[in-house]
């Protein structure tokens, strides 16, 4: 019986390893985006002029 599943032999192992690596890179990229966005938002909040202080 012929199966279209990639879970056979060395090709299945390589496919699984590739999928795991790509998923790990996607999670890593998502974490980096969240960290840098949080830093950028904090930086913008510090640089924003205060509402009660007059402009100089």
C-alpha cells in the first residue's frame, strides 16, 4: 500500500527535523518582535512630552 505521508525512512526524519527547526525559528522571531516592540513603546513613552508641562 502506498502512503503519501512523509513519515518514512530518512526523508521522514529530515522532514521532521526541518519542521521542528522552522517552528523554533518562528517562535524565536516572534519573541524578538515582542521584546523590541515593548522596548520601543517604552522609549516612545519616555520621549513623549508631559501633558502638564509647558513647551519650552
